[in-house]
């Protein structure tokens, strides 16, 4: 059984990468709500977050000081990251039970949602 631990991960993403192409506004993250808890459901390994300790299955506690402990909304989480200027601070709880990995179809569907 994994021991629960809180990890804070501060990432600064530039709007353009080294070759001048736009970086994905979501910073390569996708989310899912399961049992009223917000989890990381996917991480693009070539993204900013792909180079951090963040893992699929981590419980999102907050993003940029917006608390997701009692209010789990995957679209709102994506919107916060999309609307962020450069710095995105994500606080997660690792080793949480209750996450069920998504199938490839479910993961693709969760990534295709565009916040308004």
C-alpha cells in the first residue's frame, strides 16, 4: 500500500517552445472525476508536466490556489490551466485509492473536450 504524501509542483511554461511553435494550452494534462474526486487522467510525456513528478492517478487538490478538494470539475481544472499566463502551480495527493485508469477511447474523449 502506497503511503499518502502531499507534493507541490510549480511549473513555469513559456507560450512558445524553442522552435517557435505554440505549446498546448492545457500544458499536456487531462483530468477525470471519479467518486467526486479530481484525478490526473493523462500526461503528455513531451509536455511541461511530463518532466515532473506528476503521475496519472494523482489526486488534484488545487491548481493556482483554486481548491478542488470539495469541488471536482475536470472542465474547470482545464480552464484554469488554459487561462494561466505562464506559471501553473498544481498541488496533488499521491497514493490515493479509488482511481480507475481510463481506456484509450475514454482518454482520447477527455482530451478532446475544449473548455469555453
